[in-house]
C-alpha cells in the first residue's frame, strides 16, 4: 500500500501536528503490532527511497530510529544504512 500511495504522489515527508512523519509511524510500536516485520521493512525502505528524512525529530525530539525496538536488528540496519548514506 505504501508503494502504491507513493507512486500516486503521496508526500513521504509530510508532517503531522505532532511533528511525526510517515517514517515515524512505520517504525513505531503500534505499526509492529499489526504488520509482519518483512512488510514493515519494505515500507521503511520505500519511504527512505522516496526521500524521507531519517533523522527528522517529532515534537518530543524523537527520530524514527528512536521509535524502533532495540531488538529489531534488521530495521535498525536499514535506518542506519540510510543515515550513513545521507551523511556521505
């Protein structure tokens, strides 16, 4: 669904009134409850490829990586690679 929305012009960098981006939600615990991990990882990759800022902070100063469970090594690796790529 994320890929479809992005292909139809959805803004991957949109920000809510709380400062959260779609990537914050894709990395948040509430998304993990209802979504298989591989699907979540695909959503995160699609948002990153669409230009989402992986270091954007919400109103509480949390970045998408702060929303990830520390045991989710695959998702942490995806986000870490994106941070490394954008800083080079």
